[in-house]
C-alpha cells in the first residue's frame, strides 16, 4: 500500500473588511418589520413577475415568480428569502 496523504488543519482566517461590515450590519438591531437578508445583510428587495401587461395606461400584474428575495444574493445566483428576524442559515 502506498503512503496515505497527510491531512493538515488550515488555520482560521481573519474576515476581510467587507465581511466584517456585513457581519456588523447583520448584528445591528432591526426596526420592527424591516426586511433584511440573513446571508449578506442587504436590505435591497427583489420581486420578479412574468407576463406583466399594460392596459389603458395601467400596469396589470402577471405571475409572481419570486417575492421578497435579496437582490444582492440574487445577482450572485443565490435565492435567499428576506426575513424580518435573524434566523441562522443552514
């Protein structure tokens, strides 16, 4: 048998300035009812609808695809529902 490769424990890395800011924002107390992403701390909300039409100058809603998801995480390809309270993400 060949020698098994040795495993090494990687030391913890200090968070970057951007990660420290995100952690600080996530830990800030939230006003009642404020939607905030538990993943990145953003407060930017995205709603996606399909089939929106305009009739007589008024917008008619189509089928809701996504409701109240984090816009910043969505840009990265992750769909994270916004929540009014801090809950751990699995």
